[in-house]
């Protein structure tokens, strides 16, 4: 209004020819306008929102006087206030203790270097209030910088944590496409972080003041930092998954070990089967050698002798041929018995069962009285022991029938704790063990029994007199 008034007077004086007076009025008007501008800049600023104060500071290269109101959302080491439009940090001149949630009025100089800051702030507590609800955002939204200095809440995965010197504990986190840090001050209320919430891989819900990193912090790879206030700002959402890389590697190693053990066990079982088959074949070969092969050898010797004597001594040759015929019959019977034994062993028959079959056949062929007696609790014996004991009993009973002309034969099988006892006793005519022909003469009976006892690590006892013969075999278990 003053400017318009002076302009009208300057024009009137110019029209009337009073130019000197007009120039004076012009100079006086300029001085009044400068004084008005200075008053406008340094006068008492009016109350405004934090957003409008930040905008005003954005249009000026110098600090702008502001008066703002907001709720205190951070009051450790630094003060941050927030209203409905924005948030700013405050550098207070006084050391007045302001609690979280208090509403305050701050008068000071607003700058934006690099974030909103009220310097030389005069803080006046208006009244106590409650904390505003945090703004729920994602880590990717936080990295945009639009919510800087706001109280925010986000969910992220814990990568690591470590002491951070004077700043307390620094948590390294990962969420979305961002990696960031959260700092818990060392002057936070007493308490302990739970073990699960501090394990790598745990999913946490964090509440704190968002600070977008600039300079060195950004160069480290952290897009922003959350300033935590208390332990309550850390909430465990989900415990770390057990299926971590270390555990997967451990399970893989255990799996490989188990597979190798299974393969080794499979090969051991296969080798055991092959070994059992090989042992069975060896036993069959030994049986054939001790029965059929030896019988053929005796027959061959008798036939060769008869061939040489047929022209010179026909009677002696006929006797040799008769003995050869007996050996053929005996070998045939041995073959039948061998087949019967193999069939019985394939059915897992016990020793006394095999001996009873043999006794039944010889009793029917000879008419002699042959009795069997079993004492003790029958024990499970190996194929090798059963086969050799049966062959010894078979040979002893056969000799008593064919050579001793025995009328009564007793076969006893005794199972004891530490041994198995086999006894064959007859009432035949007996013989002299020292005068019995050996393998060189085509007789393999006693020799074969002794060899079988040696094969099963047993003792062989033979007693023979005119009243009969007794054979005793003890096999340790």
C-alpha cells in the first residue's frame, strides 16, 4: 500500500515539474521496500507442517527459519519427530529429556544436507502422547528414500549380526532385492536377544527409523539403515529353516556314507552266498571223491589184476572179477545214499534224521537189529559237521553189517553243552585195526573216517575185540 501511495505522489510531482522532489520520494520508497523484505525474512516464522518446512528449505540455499510440531519417535543420540506429512531430525539446544511419544514444538533453522534437519532447535514439550503406528513397507520401498526418517516396519531375513562398537549391535539383513543394516544402541533397556531371533536365516519383523545411506555406507552395499530403539523393535516371525546349506551338506555326506555301507553290505552278502555255494560244491566234490571216486579206483585195481591173471590163473581172475562186482554194487549204493543225503540237507534235516534214514535202508537190506538213541537238546550244526558225522555213522554201520556180521548195532547221538558225541557199537566178530588194508589196497573205510574227523576238528576213538567194535567221535561246539 505504501509503495502505491509513493508512486502516485511521484507521478504528480513529475507532472507539476517538481523533479527533484520526485527523485527523493523514489529513493525513500526503495528504502521502505528493503526494510519490509528484511522484516519478512527475520521476523517470527509461523507454524507449519514438516512437509511445507522441507519444501521451503528446498527453495533456499540458506537455512530457513521454521516452527514445526510433531511426535517424538526417536530420542537416543539424536531426536526425530514426525507429523502426518513428514519427519525430520532435530538438533536441540537444550538438554531437556523428551520421552518417546511426546508431542513437541520445535523452532529452528531447517536444512536439507543430506536429509531434513532442524538446527539450533528450541524444543518445547506440549503434552505426552502415544507413538504413531509405524508405516509398513517393503525393503524395496524403503530404498526409494521417500519415507526417510519415518517410523517404519518391515520384514527381512537375518544374514549376520555382530557388535558395532559404540553403536551397540549391528544386524545385517536381506529383503526383496535389498541388503541393509539395523542398529540397536548399546544404551537400550536391559534384556537379551533370543537365540532363535539371532540365528542366520531367521525371519524378523523390525520397527525403526529409516535412514537412507549416503556416501561410505552406500558404498558398502547397504541401501539404508534402520535405527532401532529397544529390543521390542525386533520380533521373530519365523525361526531359521533347518534346511540350511551346512545341514544339506551334512545330510549329503551321511547319505553317501549310508550308500557306501549298503553297497559294501550287498557285496558282503553276495560274497557270503558265493562262498557258501563254493563250500557246498567242495563238500560235494569231497563226498564224490570219498565214495564214488574211491569205489571206481578199487574197481579199476580189481579189473586190472583180473586182466593180468585171466590167462594164467582163471580162478584167481574170477575171484577178482567177483570183488569188482561187489565194489560196483557198493558204489551204486553209495551214490544213492549221497543223493539222499543231499536232498535231506537241502531240507535242513538234523543229524539224527539223516542217520535214521540210513538205518532204515540198511536194516531192510540186512535184517540186523539196528537201534538209534538221541540224548540232549538237539543243536543247530553246520552243513560240514552234519555231513561228515553222517558219513562216519554210515560207514561204521555199513562195516558192521557187511564185514563184522553183527546181529545188533546201536547208534547213539548225544548233544551236550560244549560238544556233540557220536557212538556206533556192534556185537560183531571184531578185527585188528593194525591189519586192516589201507587205501593202497582199495580199502578206504577207516582212512575216510579219520580224514572226516580231522576236517571237523574232532577226536576219533576205535575199540575192537572179538565181542564187537565201538567207534566214538567227539565234535566240539
